[in-house]
C-alpha cells in the first residue's frame, strides 16, 4: 500500500513538473490585431524566447531593454524574441505606444486572458520567459529578471544556436 501511494505521488509530481516543460501551440493577435501563429514562428526559427510581460512590471521593461539588443544581435542567426503582453483590457491601450516609444522591433503579441501564459505554466511573477528550440522542446525557463540575467540568457541562446 505504501509503495502504491509513493508511486502515485511520484507520478503526480512528475506530471506537474513536466507540464512546465511542454510545448504549447497558440495563435494570438499582434499590436495591429493580426493573428500570429506561434507554430509558424517556431518553424522559421532555430530558437524562440517567449517573454510574458506587462506595462506595470518594472523588471519586465528592464528585461525587454536588454533582450532588444540580444534580439538584434542574433535574429539573423535564427533567434526570435517574442514579447507576450499580459495587461488586462483596461491597460492594453498603453502597450502599442510603449513599444513604439522604445523603438522595439521584435514581435509583440497580446494575451489579455492569460491563457497562453497559463499554458506555459506561468504563475504570478513576471517577467516569465521560456526558451524553445527548433524541435519544440523547452530548454530553459526564467521567472523574474534582474540586471545581469541577460548574460545567462544570452549564453543559453548562443548554446542553442550552436554559437561558441
């Protein structure tokens, strides 16, 4: 009986942990209201970083600033950075003006109901980032951001792209 209970606990624990490691297909609108299929982004990229953020989140803005440089540096080598906004309907109007004012060129998608965020096992803390390889495997997950984290993230991206 104890073995059975232990085995069941192990299976449930593994299932809970593995959920965060599963690829999740989605389609979301971009800043202009056009539907964007994540599958198409992954198919044309070697490495994709999804970063869930909100306009009220200071660490999110810091991560985006650092990732904009990394995106520009590696986008020609198959890297795609996708910022997925999780603002609610009341504050969503601020998103496009913020992105435009910053001069960001990476794709920004809108996940106002947070279904994609939850699909990738996002919790309350942001930014929440997931790095996915060409095989649709999640190779890294990051919660929160502080200056200096971009070095680790860039090293993970370079390793996934096969850059030394």
